[in-house]
C-alpha cells in the first residue's frame, strides 16, 4: 500500500467516526424535542380536563 492509500483509508475511518458522533448528537436532540412536544400536548390535555372538572364542581355547589 502506498502513502496515498493509507491516508485515504484513515480519512474514510475518520469520516465514519465523525458522522457516527454527529448522528448520535442529532438523534439525542431530536429525542429531547419530541419528548418536550409530547409533554406539552399531555399538559394541555390535563389542564383542560382539570379545568372542566373544577368548573363542574363549582357549579354544583
């Protein structure tokens, strides 16, 4: 193997390693964003359910 081939192989391995790290970071960020969206939707649903339950309780007494 000549010097150029060795550097090509090293470059490919480095590119794969960097891409792997970047994809892991991207998926971690996307997971956090998705989790926040789900929490926000559930919080809105629970808020309206609680508001309806308290409103019903106030009008009955």
